[in-house]
């Protein structure tokens, strides 16, 4: 499946310079929520007789029909210009080394301007890693469908597709403000891509999923969800720091704390879709955070900004961080008596 060359589509295109602004702000700006993920309200139960050997704990899980060496994902954040591509290549090479899945940021700029497709291509660095392509739900409302989705997947040789949902971010930046009819178009996309063997996951970007949203997305036939919640990077705050418009800056500041905390978002999904593959993202910083997210019901935990910051410091810093997080996860599992990821379920207490 090749990537068809198309010319830029005109005035309605996303500004490609926004990629660089987002990167600068996320690397060094005050973009974090003040509210917490909610994970601190839970503790893993200590097991004094674990009957386990730490170095034999099994971290492997399945996602998008593939086996992963660990339940840790590099969440989508960036892509679309030379500088973000360089960082994504560092991330992709690490994903290959560690057997982790990875998602790229929104590919809209490359769908609208095919000359930017090269800034998303990562297969040379990650020939075996599970890669997620990424398009926006708002673009489905504007007429995108299976054609554009297949181009996004082909562009990076992806194993699966994210459709990201970000009405709050779009409202703050004055972007795509019509989400009517999205559920129906998403359902058709899931059906069309299922015929190609391409799983479609719906994901929030940081504002969390309510029970209603999770129920409606499951009814659309998505192959999985990323319930990315509040507690990490606030994309309302990112947009406030990136914009030059006074009105947009004000909106970003007002809604900088908007969102459902990550722990609550996980619980919301599991109440209405107990068996749907679930990625949990939003404010996870340690292997203990990962363990708690998995124990709450996620199949895979994901981080974005922590990986991006380490990638900017270089491959050694990134490898050191991944090693640290996985070691922390193993220790949490060992001390709670969980020999594999599924055994973490039911090991939490609520404070």
C-alpha cells in the first residue's frame, strides 16, 4: 500500500509551524496540570509471601494483535517537521530496542501536504515495533474517511490507527469546532478498516473519558481505547502558551485544569467496557504509576512528555529512563505477588 502524493489543500490546512511551537512548550513550559492523576488515592497490597522470583516476572502483554515485551507505550505527542522527526526517530529506535509500542502525533499536516510525510516515517528505526498512526476525529466530520486513514497508516507502515478526540483543545485554539455526526463516521471508519485488518483505537489527548463517552465509543466498534486523562500535560495550557491571540490565551488559562483525572478515566471505561483493550495515559511518571494503572484495569500504560524530554537529552538518557521505569514496575509486581500483568488486577486498596 503506497502513499499517494497530494498537494496542500489550501487555507483550511493545519499550520505546520504549530508542531515546533508545541514541542518547545512541552519541553520547557509550565504545561502540567495542578490537579493529580488520582492514582495517589490507591495503594498496591503488599504481599509478604509472594512465591515469586523477581527476574522471572512476565511483563509481556498483547496490543493490536501483537505481543509486547512490556505494558509500556510511547504515547503520541509530535511529528511533522525536521526537529520533531529527529526526536521521533530516537523514540522509535528505543521502541525497537525495548519492544515497546509507539504512536506518532497527528498526521494531518502530512495528509494535507504530502511533502511532510517523510517527517513521520519511522520504520527504518523500528522495523518490528508496534506503531500507531494518528488522525483527528474532527477531520472525519469534515469528510475524511477510510481513504485518509489508509494513507496515514501506509505513510508509516502502522499496525493500528488512533483517532484522537480533543474538543476542548480545538475550542481553545479556535480550530475545528464542529463534532456533529462524529460517532457515525467513526463507526463507518472502524468497519472499513476492519476489512483491512487495521484496528482503530479512539483516544482522548489528556481530558479523560466519561462513562458515557466510553459506552458510545465502544458502540462505534473501536478495537480499543486510550482513556488519556488529566494529571500530566494539559493541552489547554499548551495552547495558551503557544497562541498569539489574547482570547485563545485566556481560554487556555481558564480551562487549563479541565478534565477527568486518569484514575477516574480508567475506572469509567472499565465500568462500561470491561473487556475492551485499554491504554491508560496522563501523568504517569514511574513504574509504580504504571503498576497502579494496570491494576485499575488498563492493558497497557503510556507516557508522552517524560519520553519526549529524555529523547531530547539523547538515546542514553532515554534508555536509562525506560530501564528505570521497567525496574520499578517489576519491583511493584514482585512485592504485590503478581507474576504477570493480569495478576495485578485486584491488588489495589483505596485510601
